[in-house]
C-alpha cells in the first residue's frame, strides 16, 4: 500500500517543518522508539532502521562483558 509524505508540524512563516508518513498500526507499534535513516535511492525513499542505544553509567557497570564473544565460531 502506498503512503504519502506529509507535513506533521509547521512553525511560523514555514520554519521548523516536520514531515512524516503513516504506517500500519502493527508496524507503528513494533517500531515505536526505533531510530532510522532516510535514504533517497533511484526515486525511492528507503527507511533503514537500526539502534541508537545510549546506555547510562549504571547499565555499563552492570553489563556482563564476560558473556560477549568476538569472532566467528
């Protein structure tokens, strides 16, 4: 299903415009809080998701680094 890019919020005199798209409810619920990068490729807009984890000091201190493995098994 095609979706249209639209203006979500517009400040005074056209400044601070925020654009958005509509997503299916199932996708929106799953994707809440996920960061993405918008790419323009061959006339298509690709939303590439990823993570933007920013742990606080307590999470870093409590992390079990001994459970991490580096390299192929």
